[in-house]
C-alpha cells in the first residue's frame, strides 16, 4: 500500500482535484437532473470541495516548480479533505437529529426564478432527500472525503521508492 502511495505522490494533487471535481459534478447532476435542491449545509459541503480543487490546483503547480514540496502539499490537501469530511459528518449528525442546527435560507444564484405565482421553499437540513443502502448523500460525502484524506496522508508519509 505504501509503495502505491509513493508512486501516486507526483500526481496526487491531480487525483485529489479530479476526485473533488467528480463529487461536485455529482452534486450538481443530482440538483439539475434529479431535481434535488441543496440545503444550506449541502452548499457548505460543496464549498469545501471547491477549496480542495483550489488547493490541489495550487499544489500541482507548486510541486512542478519544487518537487520537494510534494509531501507537504499532500498533507495540506489531506487537511482540507478532512475538513470536507467533517462538514459531511456534521450534516449527517443534523440529518439524524443528533445535533440541532439552525439552517439559514441562502439564495442559489444559479437557480433564480421570477415566477411570482410559485412558492419559494428552502430544503431543510435535517431531512434526508436521497439515500442508498441507508446512507444519505451527506454520509457518502463524509465517507469519500474521509478516505481521500487518509489516502492523502498516506501519500504524504509514505517512504520514497527505492530504484
């Protein structure tokens, strides 16, 4: 396993960037094509993945300029992924009513409509809109983000490959 992690080190920022990008694409697909409007905590989870995309993009450039930064950049990406996992876990706690959260109404600027006859409702953070095998989308986000964070830390601490 550590051998694989050390082989992934040079391209890890791209792997993390594409993984978080895929999670964002999936969330937007559920919204656009599945009709599942995001609650405020869902939007917060997306912000963490946008942060991963930004940090991973910067890390990729930094590691191309100075290859000695690869371990530090993998650790930094892991920390941001850990934040994403924590946000997902918090949302799961809200969904399961383990934690009471005040979810404020936010406006999605990509989804503005001016139908005056329609009603505007914000999805509630404590209601599960979709689940598979008893795990909600927030739960999958937490699990995937956590395992990506672990993989990122493994890439950071794995020993160098021997030639």
